C-alpha cells in the first residue's frame, strides 16, 4: 500500500514539474490562439495564465507538499524495515527518484509538448488552486508586501512578438524577404508622423479667400500642382479647390464657394491614424497644421500609399542619380537624408528636409538658373528654378571633372 502511495506521490511530483515547464514555456502566440479558441480547455489555460504569480505559487506549493510527503513516506518505510541507520539511504534514493521521475523526465516531455500538457493539466490545476486557496492567499500577501501588487499578465501580442514571428517565418521560407520588410514596415506606421509624409507648404499653392479664378490657375501652374489651398477669414477653416472644379464651376461663382472643406490634422499625427481618417475623407487630402495652428503642408492619399508600399520595397537599395559631366542631377524634392546616403555627404538643416530647401538656405534666396556655390567640398549649381522653388540642382565633387 505504501509503495502505491509512493508511486502516486511521484506521479504528482511529475505532474507539477511538467505543468510548471509547460505553462511557462508557452509562447504569447500560442496563448493568444487559445484566447480566441472557444473550447473549454483553452479558456482554462488562458484563465490560469492571466495570473501567473498565483499559478506558480499553486504549482510550487503542490510540488513541495508531494515531494516532502514522498520523502517522509519512504523514510518511514526504511525505518520500519532497517532502522535509524537507513534514513540517509532513504533520502538518497528519494532524491534520485524525484530528480529522474519528478523533475528531468516530465520537464523534457513538457517542453516538447507544452500545449498538449497544458490542455490536459488545466482542469486539475484549477481544482488544486481551489483547494490551496488559503495557502495561496497567505503566500500572495507575503509576495505583495515584498514585491508590490501582482500585475495581471497582458496576453496581447506586441510588436516584438510580431517581429519575431516574421523573422522565424522568413527563415523557414514561409515569407519572402521583400514581403517580410513590407510587413515589418506596417508595424512602424504609428511612429511615422504627418510631418514626415506631407508636401511642405513651400511647394503647395496657398491663397486667400478673395483670389480670382485666373489668379488661382496661375498659382497652380507656377507650382505645377492640381489643387490649391484657400485660407478663410477669422474662425473659418481652410478649403481646397481642384483645377477641374475651377473649370466646371464657371467664373460667376467664387473660388471659396466652389472649394471643399478638408480635414485638418496636427503635424504629429501618426500615419496609422491618418489611414483611419482617410476612409472618412471624400477628397483624400489633409491640411497639416503646425504647433501654432498655421498651415504646414498638405497630405494626399498617394503620399500615404507611397509611405506604406513604396519605401519598404526600396529600402536598402541606394538611390542612383543621373550624372552628366561629373554633375549629379537631383530633383529639388529629394530628402537631404537620401542625398547624404547616396553621395556620402553630411549636409544637415534644422529648417528644411529637402535638398532644395537646404540649398536655398545656403544662397539666402531662390537662386537664378546657373547660380553656383561651394559647400563642404561640393560645387552646387541651380539648374532649374521658378520664382517660388528650386526644382533641379546639380552637385559635383570639387576637382571631379569626370
């Protein structure tokens, strides 16, 4: 009878040791899958893991009780059969038995089959937690006094989990590298702001409420833009008018009446939030406001899509600018960071983000075509300009005539 009891205690020791390993080796993805599973066992597993501290106390307390009981039982048997001199032998045998059958073997099995072990053991663990409630309450109180209030575990999948899953899927060949980069980029959309994807104010035609149709058309042609922002009076929100609307509206209606209201967004708003607003916007455009509430730029649906789908695909591929007679020909809209990356330059500007803005800052004005200046070992030439912007620039390393 005592041998049967000893086997039962060793089996319980194996159960507690394996359960500890199985539950705490489950990945967040496996737990999340269980959380959306409607089966009863999945609900039990997620319920136990929602309070990991209490679960661990129940497992360790139960394991300690059965191990001490098993040791005491085997010692009593040896005392009866051999006498007091057999106590060290009983402790040694019990230590080896617990190590092999109560620790190593169940833990190895539980690591390899953690989900199945957690599924089969969840019901019994809940029952044991209920029986050990007074002990768990006392130990939890001691824990709170020493470490503070126990936090309920957040089982939601975070960005690090997603990145890890995508990396594993890529290594296993389930996702190609290009798609992995695209999906990883999706995770960063809440950290990319409207200021980073907007068309800056200097490149957008902006006019007042009383401007005529002809003046607006001329402004659009000058900026090479199909829409114009019209600023209202005191307390009025700005509006946007498209070139096609001007043609359809006729000269008798004012441009302000023909223009449509537009969403206003702060410069710090994330691209992820802008996508939500895009669904409610008929125009697919947003006017970006700076910290003072002034117009800072314009965002179009196309630039949002480019931010999501364009940059990840091109990421890692250096830009290549056309070259003529040693001169790199660069669009004025090119970001300074892209020029630095492609040409190895180290230009910086606290005010401007595009190469045209930085060069205008160096000249102190919009340079005339053919104007030239030297900066940090480079010759800079204005190639194509308008009265309002610098559209094409040439860069050449000093002394490079190839």
